C-alpha cells in the first residue's frame, strides 16, 4: 500500500516579491518545479525546487524523460534507497545542476509523504534540534539599492527583531562597497550582524583585499567571494582573514561540501536543499559540517529551510527571502525576528492549488 502509484510534475513561474540583483546577475523570475508523489493507499507528498530564470523546462524534461518512470512501484518509505537509485540512474549527468534540481523535487516530496505518514513535521522527524531559529534579512540588501535605502531597510529589520542583514557587495570600487557597509554599521550599531555576499564575482587577490576592509566592520561572514569551484582559493582566503567565509549555494554534491569543510575553506555552510539534490543529501552535508564544528545557515528556500535548519544542532540562521507567497498559504510563525518551523505533518507547506493552476506553464 506504500508503493508509488503516480507522480505528477508541474512548472510554475513566480515573479520575485521585490527586485533582486547582485554583482553577478538579476533575479528574473522563479521557475518553481513541483512534484507530487502518490501512493497506492491514497496518500501524497509534494516537493519542489527552483531556478532563478533559466532551466526550469530542462528540469521538467529530466523528471519526465529519466526519473519519474523509475519511481513507479517503489516503496515510498525507502527514501534513501530511492535517492541512491536516482543517482545511479543519472550517472552521465551527476553531479550537475539540472539533475540535482530534479532529484530534489522528488526527494522533498518523499520526505513530505514520510512526515505525513508518521504524522510528524519533517523538522522533528529529521532530528528536532531547535523549535525556532533567528532570521537574517536579505531582501533589503540588494546591490542596486542606494546607500540610503540600505540603511533604511537595515533599521527596519532591526526594529522588527531580525538578528542581521545581508548586504550585496561587488561594486566596481572597494571604496564604494566600504562606504555602503560603513553607513549600515553606523546606523545599526556594533551588536547587529551584517553579512556580505559577493556572488562569486572576485578574483582571489581582490577578495583578500576586500576581506581586509571588512574586518574592522565586524562583518559576520563573507559569502561566495570566489567562483564556487575554486577550492584552493577559498582555502587561501580563509587562512588570510578573520572574517568567516561562507559557501554552499552553488555546490551540488555532498562530497564537494566534505572537501570544503575538511580543507578549512568554509567557516559557514550554506547548503541549499534544491541545489544539492534534496533533503536526504542536505542532512548529510549538515551533519558533516557538525562533525567539524561548522554551523549551517542555508541558502534561500526559507519555507523549507526553516524545517531543515531546526532539525540539526548546528542550524545557525534562516535566510529571510519569502519565496512561495503566491502559491501557498503560510505555515510558518515569525515572531520578533525568530522563525518557527511548521507543526503540521510533512514539510508543512499549505499549497494553494488554484494559484498553482493559474501560474502553471508546464
């Protein structure tokens, strides 16, 4: 009765809730891939992944052409077995973004179904380490915003109880970045956290120069300073600065995370459940980081990562970027800068099926 009888895949396009840009790109739209897994006994779970403007139809094609048929008849309870089978069946394209995003949507659906069958929320089923975690805000720190807007947004976040803000860096001159960060620091005071994110835009030498300028500002972390595949560069940079180096949103394999953590290249792990292939590998990454005494502050996916970060003892922060407001109906409680994971069974996202139908493109 727990065998998979049907799998449905959908693609919906969501407009960003605010204009989003960084040193490398603009957030054009959110292509959201939804997968619903149904079992013989009438239960179902829904998972999702995303892209920020390109590749959504390729993810759907990977699901349709290579993954869905292999799920039919499998026991939905055997989540690890199914994940390993998907890896084996996609060796030619693993590790890669499209494959990871497709596998993630399936894996999240299976965990959602697993939680519903156990009548437990995923955050508790996967460990239950925290019943809430602090938020930091990214929505007020995009690179196109003026210095005055950055300050105003940071003060608003502080007034709401949020513990910190992320400011995008990568302006043409170090001076301009430094002035923007100094203005925010002067406004919020020394105890409020400021994170900076370069979105992979710097060379090794320039990243070291900028990191040095951040040290006096008490920056919480320097995120994606270099191209994500430059392990050696991250090792050198981490050794050269007192600012913690944060990486992970652009890594697509649990083994790659292990290399970074073991080499001392990551002081903060920002594993993204969609990009690493789902909840199953996300938990492997989080526990690997735990064994090296490295905290986890996952990238994006606030509505899912609230549950996952609360599941593990080294969960540090949840990133405040609302993602699913157009196709869901709440489920999370945010109080004075803290987010609580949903108590409803599964991943706890209450999908708005009518809205999904209206926004579906494939």
